[in-house]
């Protein structure tokens, strides 16, 4: 259904990381209409997705640390794998740890993706509609301001 992407960093911005699981970009019209009700529903779903995202990030950090690497060292090795000009010079043990971590991170991402999709649906949105609203938010300061107001503690 959705392609799993390799995480490019353990620490992603909140908005991006909460939507990173939806690797496919929806076919969205240039101008997506978002009603106030749509935005309220999105806000409720987004809050749930944020919680799941934060838990997944914590689990990923724990996976790195449980294998005996620091997050910084893991990120160095990951960057080296993605950019051949950066050589992290991992030891054989670190290579093994890195592979084990990547397997754990893929499993965490898959579980998080499924949970996030379910939360979105539980709030009354399809994943596609959630993506459309997220796309519209990226391109509309007005919608961003409305969302901020909706998400302020009451």
C-alpha cells in the first residue's frame, strides 16, 4: 500500500515526521478546499498522530541505544550510507549493530504507520483526505493559523 522509506534522521520536524509514513504523495488538486469541520477533524487526528510519532521516535532512540550505539554515531553511519563522500569508518561490530538497528527501526515504522492510519480513520478521515489537508496546510498560512488556534490548549 505505502512504500516504507528509510528514516533519514531520527529527529524529524514534528509536522514532517507525523506525515513521513505516508510516502506516496496524493494526487491533490492545486487548490484543496478545507472546511472548518475538516480542519477540526484533521486537528484531532493530527494530535493522535503526534502522540504516536513521539512514541515511535522514543522507540527508535531506544533501539539504537539497546544495540550499544549512540544516536549520534548511528546518524553518522546513516549519513555515510546515504552520502558516499562521508565515510563513518564503522567497525565490523558497528556494521552489525547498524543492521540490527535498521531492522528494528523498520518494524517500529511499520507499526507506527499502521497505528497512525487507524487513528486517522478513527477520527473520521481517510488517509488520502488527511494527506490532502496536510498538503493544503503546507501551502496556506491562513489554514496554518486556523490549525494553531484549534490546537491551543483550552
